[in-house]
C-alpha cells in the first residue's frame, strides 16, 4: 500500500511517485531521492511486487492521507482482500458519540452488489450501495456498536484517457475525494473539509472517506470499528469481482481510516490478491513475458549458428570467438530466466526469487562482457594483433569492477522496492543513498568504456588506412557503422522518451505497454550483437588473419621477400618461414 496525502495545491497536479512509502507527511508527498536513483530503478525489470501482495503495517486514524494499492487487471478478474486482518492497535476510549443513522438494512446483514451501468437501481442512495460488514469483534453478529467509526475500502477503475497522461487521473473526477477548485484537496470529511464545503454528504459523511455518488462508479466496502476494547477481524466480503464489461486497465484500491477525532489506530496484516484473466501476472506485464520468450529464442538461434561455425573452423579459431560465444550464452540465459520468472509469477502468483535475481545478475554480466568485447574488437585483437598485452588485464579488471558495482546497485534497488513493507523509512533512505553513489560510479565506468572504445577504434582505423589494408579497414568501417547507428538510435529513443514524458497524452501507453520502453533497448543490443557476430564469425584462416598484409601492385615486376620470424603459435626454438601472407591487388 502507498499513501496519498491531502494537498494544498491544484488538484490537477495529483501525480504520484510509484514507490512511495506509507510513512508520509500530511502536507507533501515524499520527493524522489535523486535523478540517479530514479534512473537506477528504471534500468531494472518491472517492479517486483507480487500479485499475491502482502501488507503488514499501521493504518492510523488520520484525515490528511489515505492508503492505496494499484495494479493492472485484464478482465474478467478479481481482487480479493478477504485475508487482510484489521486489528485495533490500542484499547480505545469509550465515548458518547453517536453517528447519524444511515440508510442500511435494519439487521445490518444484507450485502448489496455494487451497481453500475444498466444494473444500477434508480434513485438508489449511495450509502445503500455500500457493503456493510455485519460481524463485530469476536465473530458474533451484532448491530454496529454505538460510537463506532469506520474504515472505508473502495475500488475503482482509472480510465485510459487519464491514466495514460503525464499527470495521471484526478481521483476527485472519479468520485474519490473532493476539491474546491482553488487548490484545496481533501480525501476525508474532516472539520476543515466541512469548512471548505467539500462534505456534500452531510452528517453521514463526517469522519468518512469522501465518495461522490454522482461520479463514483466502483465498489465500496466498509468496516465498523468499536470505540473501545480489543478488536480484530477480516473483511468477510472482500472479493471484488471484475467482469469483462468493467474493462481492462489500471485499478486502484483505497483504504481510509479517516476519523482522527475519535477513530482508533489500526494495524493490517495479511495477503491480498490481484488476478487477471490470464493469471496472476499483472496485465501490463503479460506482453513482456512473451517478449523475453521471443528474445531467448533469437539468442538460442544465434548461439547455435555461431557454435556450429566455431566447430567447423575449430582449427582456425582465435580467442575472440570464445568471447562472442560467452556473450551470446549469457544473453540467452538472461532472457530465459526473466521469461521463467514472469511465467512462474503468472502461474503461482509469487515471484520465483532465484529466477529474478539470476536474471538480473546475468543481465549485469551481459553488460560487462559486452563492453569488454567491444573494446577488444576496437583494439584490433584478431585483426591487427594476436594479443593485447598488458591492456588485456586492465580491460578485464575494469569489466569486473563494472560488474560488481552494477550488480550491487541493481540488487539493492530491487530490495528497496520489494522489501518496502519490511524496511524502515531510514533503512530505505540509506539504501537509496548507496544506490545513488553506485550509480555515479557505474556512470563513470561507462564513460571510461565509451571513451576507450572510440579512441581505440579511431587509432585502429588510422593504422589500417595508413597501411592500405582495405579489406580490414572495410570490416572496421562496418563496425563503426553499427556502433554509430546504435548510438544514434539510443539518442533518438531517449529524446522520444523525454518528449513523451512531457506530453499531456503519452504516445506510449505506459499503463498497458510500459515494458516496451525497456524492451526496445534489448532489441537494440541484440541487433548490434548479431551484426558484430556476423563480422567476426568463425571462418577458415581466421588464426592467420592478423598476419595477413595487403599490398597494391606498383607494376608487374613487384617482388616481396618475407623475413624469417617465429610463428605466434610455435613454441619451439626453431626458425621457420614467416606466417605472413601477401594479398596483391591488381
């Protein structure tokens, strides 16, 4: 559950941060830790809150904020909160407060199905459509105790017309909360809300969540909390059925303990379930599961092709081929475990933590080894030289440092998201501070890699051009083309993302297809890797390719006498003819 405080600015600015904690001040939302922390979150897989969700925490009597949980449901589906147990956190105080009579059935036991569309009963009072929980305390049927206060639970659908906008939906336009049009927004019918004229339900609405019957088209439950004594109970009618006519999309469940005058502080423990038609996987992630399955197949095909060619030309193999195999192999297993994680989530309703963290770690390894591999190619390994000398150790060490820092950042970011119900506010703040530092370090290492790549590529191409090595230069021109197109695409997609984030109506529906924004980067990476694999595919003579020299003819009487040198693969002390080859162009 997250919290939404009351606001003193325009209600249209009700944007909510996606991972807000429950401990939040009544006047302002908690701001993001830093841009780098946000970047770290966005670079990870989708948020890892299972759709068997757990809530263990307080719901204090307060009118200045409400608690909410949101998710994407593909209808028909349901949300079940029957296993959430509400309990008193104190003994309470007997009082003489008697709420105004409400329009519910005399025996307090009837449960009316929420009406909407053609099923709505004409002239049906909104409070008649609220579902009353009839059992009090120790499961004995009883009328609501005099002086009881109430916990309101509402579920409503955010239309895509507003859910896909930069500011998000104004809940007051959907019937939850109220504002006076002057920037004053209230969720509960408190004293100041009454003073602002926002409690149109009269005395019935005092100390309750403000629900406008003319706008609200969701489902409503509420619990009566006695003024004193030990009290504990679950929501008996906690199943929110969502039919196909309700529509797929983003749903929000709000829990409010609004009466801060005589209300009691409560605790909530237990699990609640969000389930779509296809399973427990959030509806907006179902496409991502199929995407990673397709990517895993592509990696597998590329891996098989490369390994087969490697076996055919095994005698001519050079070490750079093994680095390509390792990179493709890691990419395949990253996609495999991410797809498996989403599949298990969809079937069982909980994350398979081994697949989750294994997929993340394979992703880290893929990014690290890819950077090392590209630098090796740009340094000319296997084309202009058969060894990198001391640069090899430096390069590998830099890759290991990158992998370690990036892994720590990603894992800590996941923990700060998935364990936000367990971590204290200070612990989460400390983790995000460390994540910010690790993101700085990762960015610094990335810049180092990028500068090294383009510097090495420039030097290698200058060398080949000065030596008139046209065939080798052609390969590096293609390498440069692949890298530049990848960089150009990354810049354009980043600009698109920034422009889209500032549009009032987003071009990419993030609520439904938000995974596409990160999936595009996977496609970009795979296309570059596939292109480089084709350029450096195993072939006959690859082992001697670094020693092949091209010479243009200056006439028909050109002669070339090779020096006698040791073969790079010969460990004996004997001398033999040079392994250099001559290619003469007429």
